[in-house]
C-alpha cells in the first residue's frame, strides 16, 4: 500500500478529522467569498458614486475579516490537536509492536535507527497532519467553490482558473517525484547518523582505550557532512518548487487581470463584478501556494512513515491468542520439546535441527556446549522471543502456541547473564516483576537474593535511582537484584543464564546461595558455564552443531567418555572423572 494512503488512513481513523477539516475549509471559503464581495462593492461605490451608499458593508467587512481569522485559528488548533492524537496512537502501536517482536527483532536492527524512527520519525508526521493534509483538503474545497462562482459570474475568467489550477498541480507533481527520492535519502542519512552517533557513545570507553576517538570523530563528521549535503539538495528543490509555483500563480493572476481590464475598458463587463473576480483570483491560487509551501513537510512525513510502518507490518514471531496454560492443580509444568527446528530469516543455515528433550517438572535441566551451538537460540524460543521454524513445545501437554506470548511469559522468571535496569528507583525496578507486590514481599525477595543489605547501604535505600543501567553497582550486586526480581515474580518456570559467570569468588558465593533457594520447587533450565552448576543438574543436555548430541546426568555423561567429557577437557578440566 502506498505510504500516503497509509498516512491518510491513520487520519481517517481519528473520529471527525476529515469532516471537521472539510467543514472549516468550506466556512473559510464562504467567508472569503462574502469578504471579497463586500470589498468589491465598497470600492465600486466609492469609485463610481464617490460615497458609500451602504455603510453597514464596512461593518460586515470588518466582521468577515475577524470571522476569517477566527476560523483559520480554529482550523490550526483543530489540526494540531488531532495530529497529537494520531502521533500518540502511532507511537503506542510502534512501541507495542517492537515489544511484541521481542529482543530478537531489536538485535537485528540498528538501535540508533529504531530510536530515530520512534522519536524523530513520528515527530516528522506533525507537519504532515497539521499543515500538509489540511492543505490537501483546502485545495479541494476552496478552488472548486471559487471556480463554480466565477463561471457563473464570468465564464472567461472561470475558464482561465479551471485550466491553470490543474496545470500548477501538474508542475507540483513533477517536482514532487524528484523531491521524494531526495527526501528518502535525507531520512536514510539522518537514521544512519543517529545510529553512528549512538554506536560511538556506547563504545566510548573502547575508543579511548585503543586511541581511536579521533578516527571515530572523523567518521561522525563525515556522516554529518553527508546529511548536510543531502539536506541542502532537498532545500534547493523546495525553493525551486516554491519559485515555480509563485511564478505560475503570478502569471495566472496576470492573465485574469489583463483580460478583465481589456473587457472592462471595452464595456463588456461592469466594474463591481470585474473587481470581485479580480479579488478572488489571488484567493484561488493561495491554496496552491500553501500546498507548495507544505509539500516538503509532506515528503518528510512520507519518508519517515515508510520506516515506521515497515516496523508495524513486520510479522510477529509468535501467535497471540487468549488461551491460558493450566498446569494442573498445585503442580509445576513439565515442558516437552518436540522436533524443534529454527533458522534465522537472514540465514540459510539452520541453528537448531530436530531438538527433542523433556524438562521434568520441579527438576533442574542444564544445557552446555561450545559457543554457536544453539543454546541461546533454544532459550529464546522457550522464552517466547522466537518462534520455531518447525516443531512444537508442550507445557503439561498444551502447546505454548495456544497460550500466547504474553500469557506464556507470565509463567517464566528469567535471570540473564547481563540484566538490564531502567532509569528508575531500585524499588520500581524490582516491582517490574510484580507491580502489585507489597513492601514486605519486596523486602523478602531482596533478602532471599542477598540484595537487601547492600540496598540498605545505598543513599536512599530502595528509593535510590539506578541511572545508566545501574552502572554504579558491581556485577554481583546487579545479579542479586536480578535474582530478587525472579524471587518476586515467583513463577513456576525459571530460566537462568548462569548468573555466577564472570564474578569474583565472594559475589559468586552470594549468588550461588541465592540460586539454590530460587530453583527449589520450580522447573528450571540453566545455560551452564560453570562445572559446579552442571554437576547439580538433574539432566544435562549437550548441544553440538544445533542438535542435542548427548543427555544424562553428569556422572552418566562422564562414563560415556563422549562429547561432554571432551568438552570438559577443552575448558580446562583435564580429568573429568575427579569432578
């Protein structure tokens, strides 16, 4: 569907937007007609009779001028208010769509481009709905009405207006076709610049360490210069289109004026109707000039809207229905994975190939294997972030496809290796897991996770803001907060991406103690990085090249002397039998 049609439909969905613009444009048109009639009548009386025979015309003229100003103000306010509604609706839908697509989508996109689209891109639609669309509606109402009046009053002048109006629109379309390509290039450059700048900020530490900050500054400068060049080219076209429209309108008004003047001298037309038509001519071409003025805003909105609706039309990775899993009376869910295959859209090579396994209820299942064997992809499928290419996952015999992504994720507590914290207080970050939790429940979760003591030592305790993803907290403290969130959610399924990885011995001990508590009474999946965790698992799944090569307990796998035993030797355990 064409982008302008999509943007029009967004406005159509706002109740009363187009009818309101139509009514206001028609009222303004009627006011202009009456105003020009009064003005021509007053001037004609003064010119012919040297007096004003109808003094109340002056009062009416003043009233029409005021009414016209008020209607223009109402129209602008009406457009602005509805533009805010449309932008708000689009922003909500885009954000909701990004959330539904999940981390797998955001990881495949440039963060800077997504931010630019969701912020600057949607703001670019402001002029589209407050200036460009009202100009489109106005150019339909006012010129047609004036042509009808002029044809009835003076068919020759009406014919000139009828011919020159569409001709001006034709010139606008020719220029607009070229301007569209430039505007799309401008938006692409802006998105690239945003992405590049954000990337430079996020990697500032690395740039400084390797002494590459000057090179990155040069690259950002080159991106900025590229955006400047494209912007200047767009402005050239905008100024050119403005000049062409002004010239075409001026020539058209001159044609009307010349033929009226000649006929007036010859006595073919009387003074008052001639002046009335002559005064209407500039008003007739004014909407064309206005549309030309706001045409650039329309092109910018269309260019931004292309990316916005590209996100909205991206297919979700998981169906969303309203059925809720019913694990059973007071029982934990058992998860059965049947013949799961998965291939990323941009790749021809499958990441997972025929995964079959069983996560027993209330037991710990660990997955191990070298990097790139599909462990994270498998976890993301279980989390509902990815939808398998083939196969299915059953929870207590019910497919999670029937559950819906949101409902399924309510049953899962997830502790990633690098947890994220929002720019809010400690308390609000913990309450993400359970918004209705009481203060006592929050404190209890923090105590179990070993986080309460260091939270109490913070400047404002639980009301201390966590800025920049809690950058002032240590890795161990972040992991304890993440575990506290998992405790607070109290979900029956727990997925851990080895929270003790890359921590100092003291922090590791704190996290290990808390982890032992949280896994009790839950169906647990652990992406294992440490041997201590692997040994405690009830079942170990050994991933190799997208398949489960081996499974069993630690002891059973050691006795097989297969991939698992070789893997332990690879990571530094030379004698697996002693573990």
